[in-house]
C-alpha cells in the first residue's frame, strides 16, 4: 500500500510579502518553502511516519550513522508553472527509478516510485504559492534519504530518514546561460569502476569539491573528470553530463559505463537530437579526441546538461598544457536550439509528444 502524506500546516508560514520578495530574485538553493515531506524507514517496520510538516531542522544524534559513514543519496527535479496555471514535473518516474538504484548501491531501502512521486505531489500542493511563475524559474525539489540510526558499527543503517524539500529557483549558474570555462583535471577522479559514480550520493560530491577548487584556481567555472583507470576517457562534470556536437551533425556523449550518472536531461537530449536532424551516439570518447576535434573544428560545440542548469554551453576546455577555445566561444546553434526545445516542453509551450510531463497541481 502506498504511503499517504497528511499535511501538518506550518503555523508561521512566510507572509505573502516575504514570499513575493524571495520570488523576485530566488537565486539557487538558498531559500526554502514553508513545508517539507518526510517519511522514515526501519528494518522492522518498513516505511511509515509519512507526512508534510513545517520546514525546519532535524534533530540529529551525534552518533547518527550518516555523519560518520555518509550513507546518503539524493535527487533533483523541478516543478514548472505553465501559462494556464497548472504545475508539472518532468519525467519524475526517471528520478524515482534512479533514487531506487542509488538506494540499492548505498545499501539504503528503496522508496517505491509511487511514494517518491506522492511525497512530491503532497509537498507541491502544500506549497503551491511558492511555484515561481516567471520565465525560466521553477520550484526545485530535492528528495533525499540518509542513515539515521544511532550506531557507530559499520553496516547498513536499520533506520533511515527520507525527506523532500523545495526551493524556488532562478538560474543555476549566476552567469545565466553565459558559456563556461571547464578545467580538465588529471589530479582527481570522480568515480571508478565498481564505485558509486552511477549513484546520486553526497559522497561523490564531497570528493569532487577539491577538484572544483582546482578548476577555480585555474580560472575555470567547473571541472571535467576523465575515467579513473586511464585518465583518458571523457566522463562528466561534477554534477552534469557532457555532450559534443560534431561538424557532421553527430551528437556525441560518453556511453553509460557504470561510472557516469545517468542524467534525465542527458536521456531527453538523446531523444530530442533525432528531431533536430542530429545522430545521437553514445560511445567511449577520449579527451584527446575532444581536444583535437575542438582544435580542428570537427567538434563544433560542447555543452553540459543537468536538471539544475538545464544546458550550459562550454566556451573553453583547459588542461595543464593549454586552453582550447570551443567554436567562437559563444553558445552554439545546436546547444541553443536543443535547450529551447527542452524548455518549451518543460514549460508547456509546445505539445508534450513524448508524454514526459506529469501534472501535480
Ligand atoms: C544529477 C547529476 C547529473 C544530471 O542529472 P539530471 O537527471 O539530468 O539532472 C549529472 N551528473 C551527476 C554527477 C549528477 O549528480
């Protein structure tokens, strides 16, 4: 039986004026709505204690397992306001399935897809006035799950906390769709064969922060990781998948090898590519091929993609030797067209011919 998420209203919600001020300039991930969805799991009882409750701090025992062994996973998706006043999620079944795969890898309990989506529906309904209505704004949803058993032994936690919080979002990178500079690190790896690279877990991000700092020291905005075994093959950014557009209209992206996160945006772009006269190709791509291609013009455009920032053009790829400018350093034609096509579907400006949208309000 699915969980139900009864609402305990926040007794002190933000006023209409406070909310309006936040929605004026929401930024990314700094403001949160008045409620959150929660549920707990125990080895004995399974899932229970579900509800939508006032947003607020958890009380965490210092011996909670997550604080020591990082048994934690998360998701990220958005609710989009359409012109007719309805609110929609984009392919939430994909996030639900990935959350279950991540849970499996981190030895956490799987939350059934119906409960994952149910928690989001209940939260969006409770915080409906927080869904931004302006162009390219959205309500970012962050479901997550962590080991909350009070126990220092090393084994899967017998108690787990699930929650979903919501944050009104403007552009993810403060520079908007401005093309970014990417640092190709050879000092650090994000993911290794048999590791957790295909799971959306906090630990992957913790391990990527030092590489991100290296990127910043080298004047770049984001870091690109190669494979851990050979430092030869293109993988992805710390939190976004990566694509190349070739001169002969192929749309290339690294194949899913178990070390790359299977992005919902990545998958959607593979589908949209065909409708834009491009040939989508998933295969192993060497960093050398990328840099030579950018140099010769065989690679016309490079972009990164993910729910938070949608699609970000890459203007420059830099490694220890030198910087390589991509195209003329501006957002490319294909990148711009695919980005619009995706946003048009998400914001209901064109027909949802793929059945990707899921109405929540
Ligand atoms: C979340 C994430 C992505 C993008 O996935 P989407 O489903 O498109 O948002 C890509 N790479 C990593 C490492 C991620 O954590």
